[in-house]
């Protein structure tokens, strides 16, 4: 009987270790995603593509505003690498390139939409808290 219990304990221990490893892997993934997508430019790019659909690089930069070509290129490449944006190159002269959100990118936009809703609902409370903080600091 103790052999059966020992085998059961080993199996349970192995499963627990696998779950912990999966939890650690998920935590690393979440932290990585937050670091990559929760920055200003990614969120603004996500918003612009969600609102306006497929766009060329220059138009996207105009809509986002105040973003350098270098930063927009970096942001779009990272978003493409993460599967959030698709890049289509048209074989014309001069080359035409368009960007659009993938289904994964749209789902991320929907997830972050909650932040916009939260900010809208709590706008006045946040303004008041900031004003109170400034008054105390002065």
C-alpha cells in the first residue's frame, strides 16, 4: 500500500511542479506583454488602427501625431513580431506598404478598451486627487 501512496505522491508532486512552471511561464509572458504593449506609442498605434482600419505608414504617423518615423517603425515592427499588426507590401513603384490590426491586435484593443472606460468613469475623481495632491505639495 505504501508503494501505491508513494507513486501517487510522486505523480502529485510532478503535477504540482508542472503547474508552478506553467504559472511562472505565464507570469513572465504577462510581464513581457505589459512591457511591450503598454507603452504610449503602441497604445496610440493600436487605437489609430482600430479607429481608421488599414493605413499607410505616413498616414498612421499623421493620425498618431508627435511620433518620429524611427519610433513608428520600431513600434510597428514590434507589433508585427508580436502578431498584433500585419504588414502588406504592394509590388508597385514606388513600393506601397499598409498596416492593419490582426484579430489578435483587435482583441488586445478590446482588452485595453476597459482602461479607457475606467478612465472616463473616474476622470473627475482622478482630477480631484491630483489637485488635492498638488495643493498639499505646495
